[in-house]
C-alpha cells in the first residue's frame, strides 16, 4: 500500500513538473542522478511528460509525449515522437521523429526525418533527409512525406517494400515493387526500377535508365557504366 502511494505521488509530481521550464525533482546532485520533470540538463535518467526547451540529456530520456532537446546523448524514447536537434545514440519514436542530425540508431513507428543521418534507420512507413549515410529499412517508401520532401542523397543501403524515392543513391536500393531515383550510382533491385541518370546496374521486371544511349528500357537487367557528365 505504501509503495502504491509513493508511486502515485511521484506520478502526480511528474505531471505537475513537466510543463514549466526547468521545473523538476532531482534525486541526485548537480544535474547528476534521476530527474522527474522538465529538467534542462540531465546526466543519468530523466522522466518527463512533455519537453520544454531542454538543453542536454546524457543518459536515458523517457518522455510520455514528445522529446525535445537540443542535444541528446544515449537512449531517447518519445512515446509519441521526438523532435531533438542532435541525437547521438539510440532514438525511439512511437509515431514520428525529427532531428537536424542523428548519429546512431533511429526507430520510428511511422516515419523519421533528419537533415543528416549517420547510422541505422528503421521505420514503419518511411524515412527522409538531406543526407542519409548507412543502412535504412522501411515498410512503405523513403519519399513518404511527398515528392518535395524526398531524400536528397542516400549513401549506403536502403531496403523496403514499395521502394526508394531519392534525388541520388550511392549504393544499393532494394525493394519489392521498385525504386525511382534521379541519379543512381550502384545497384537497384525491384519489380520496376527507374533512374534519370544511372551508372550501375538495375535488376527487375522492367528497368528504365534515361541516360542509357542504347538500352533505355529493358526487362530483367539494365546497366550503364559510362561516367556521368558534370
């Protein structure tokens, strides 16, 4: 009974401290320890309802709604989503995640967007960014936010069901249905593969390489190894 009262009291305090800037309860010393509420700087474990102008979290940051910190190092969990400027480590978003830069692993139930991403990205729907470096696995489409917000450049490997949509892919794009990119340098595998400019190989039921002088449209395999004109 006493334990239940303590837990209920902490939960109520947690909610009450979550909305004001730097309102929190710290079990520790000088920003080190376990913080309940909207602490601006935390080294250790931080539990909050909804972030408001958090500066830096080093350790584990669990937020009931949206995590918003300028710098997050370690494990960040936003049950609804994350909107952190710089994420280093592991970031998990229940629905959507956004960041200026992510270094590490990002897992999102629906989608994730980062201006620059280095590492591993796993999403239920898709991922987009200006520059994506690493391995990216999605269920639906890398251009999930629309044609105006497709990935700029992907360096590495992309794996999905409906395909990859990007301005430029340097590496490997694998999908069930197909891939559509403006420039491909590497390998594209899918039912239908399309590239405005290609230097590499396409494998699929139907392949389109607009810059291929002889075989622009071919079944099964298409290839072009001429250097792109600058």
